C-alpha cells in the first residue's frame, strides 16, 4: 500500500503547483511553505512541538520557520494552499482520462475509509490530519487520504526509531547507507549540517557498533535498520483492517494505473 499511495503524496514536494500556491500566499522559501503547511493541522504550536512531531530535522531547523511563517499567513491558508496545489498537480499529471475516471473516485472512497479508521493514540501528525475536513472533490480526497496515511505511517516510523534509540539525523545516515550513498554524510538531507554535529552523530553510531570505521553498515547496523523498517510496516497495517479482502483487492486494482502514471513522471 505504501508503494501505491506514496507517489500520490510526493506531488506536494516534487511538482510545482503546491510551491507556487504557497509562494503566492507570501511564503518566501520552499521550507517556509513546507513547515507552515505540514504543521498547520497541529494548530499554532511552538517550534519545539513541530520539531518533536517531525523528528527528522536537525535542532533549530523548525525554529527558523515556525512560528514566523504563520505571523502574516494563517496556518489554515497554508493548509488550503497545499491541498489546492497538490490536487492541481495530480489533475495535470493524470490527465482527464484518469483524474475523472470512476476508478479514481472508487480509489478515493476506499482510501478515505482506510485513512479515517485507524486509532489516533500516539499518532500526533496523523491525529492532526484527522481534524482536517475531508475534501469532497475526488482528486483532492485521494491526495488528502494518502497524506493522512503517510502521516500515520510516519508516526509509526518515529515510534520504531525511538524504540531503537535512533535519532532523526542518525536515521538519515542509516537511510543513506541503505540507498548505497557513501559517504553517508553527503546525503542531501544532512550534508548541510555543521561538521561538528555530523561527526558527533557518526561517532555515536560507530560506538554502538552500527557502522564501521569506514562508515559502512556493520551486520548489527543493517539488522537494526531492517528491524525498524519491519516494525514500521507492522505498525502501518491498522488502517486497512476495516476493508474486506475484496475491497482491498479493488483498492489495489484502482490505484495501480494512477500510481504507474505518477511513477512514470516522478510525481512532478
């Protein structure tokens, strides 16, 4: 399911329309719009709360955008712009044949049932998204529900990381190694961090025996990474319990051509 709906969510970050909508509101940078719109369902919480909920950003990164990004632009406006731009991207990429198809409407309906059925306890970002009204437009509803499921899965992933004592920056290092990026410090999500900060992260991973002296996975590191991913998958299963096997098969069938189109274009 993750592989089927993740490309739907990625238009928010890879396609132009969402960023254009947020820029039109007055957000000066991509990251102003990102933090303002993604954190908006939480309400006007301080940067410390956003940092905790997002988890993977380095210390101080959330504070560079929250609450300043909301001072002249209400969170609700940023949230609406994100939905509007993301839906516009989907319509453009999918074209009328898919965007107006009965299959997309059915996929949106079934995905919404799944996305609104899971328990919210311990799922901060997912709970925030659950407070946002589900759009009536099928394309927007498809995006909204996929994004709810993405936040649900993300909350579970954070729980798995915390349980394994892997911090946000450390998680990026393990992901980089898993993707074959070496040195992992060159990974785009962390390469900009101060050398002293990165050195401390790498030293901690070495001391715990998760990476070796050459900054490659050890067996223990690879096992830790796999254990985190397996638990993430297990914790992400709850939303689909409400669907019958036939409905789940139908959802997969209807999502496949949508996902294939998005993957072919890189969701942009």
